[in-house]
């Protein structure tokens, strides 16, 4: 796997075209073996879905096309350095390499500032802005116990 400028150009073009479609200025392309597997553009406002970021959308599309949740062997080209949610999704999808254009500071400069999320993650749950309460832990743990005992589970 190696960087290929044409895929970054495609991600950037998606981000530009998406603005005219009413979406946010973000695009992503997932590549495997030198071929585009899937693309995604930001659809937060178009779909009324705060998780419809370009990278997450591209990951969903790639997983559907390849019929797997494991995108090992893939690269992702993103028009912008991913937000914490997208970066987490990239890790969970096991994508090998991330290439990005704009930085998170570039995004912050136009109103897409994710720094507060990084700051919140460093805090204990009861210190975060989001009110979080640990409840029914003894009931909830039953699902984890059942999962742990399951002999034919597909680990991920």
C-alpha cells in the first residue's frame, strides 16, 4: 500500500461537491488493492444524522460492499483529519492507513471544532459536561456474562 494522490483528489472533490448538495465540506474514499471500494460524504444535515460523517459513511459503504466488518488491507483518504468519532470508527474498522488533507485546526477555523471532545475524554464521567450516571450495572452485566460464555461468537 502506498499513497496515491488521485484518491486524495477524489476525497477533496467529494468534499467540495457535497457543499452544493447541502452537506458539509467533508469527503472520504476507501481503497483496497489500488481500487476504490467505497466513498462517503458528510450527510449530517442532509440525513438529520449526527453520525453521518464522511469517514463513517465510507466505512459503512465499504463494509456493505465487501460484506465484512474488518477493513484490514484498506486505506482511507479523508479530505480532513478525522474527528474523534471518525478516528475511532477507523480504528474499529481496522483500516491500515489514513491519509488526510485539512487538519483539525483548519476545521476548527471554520466552525468544526472537536477539541472539547478530546478534553472531555480525559475527564472522569462525573466531571464531563454530559451528565452521566452509572445505573443497573448488576443487570447490564448479564449480557456481558452471556457473551463471555458464548462458544460460537464472532469476535471483533
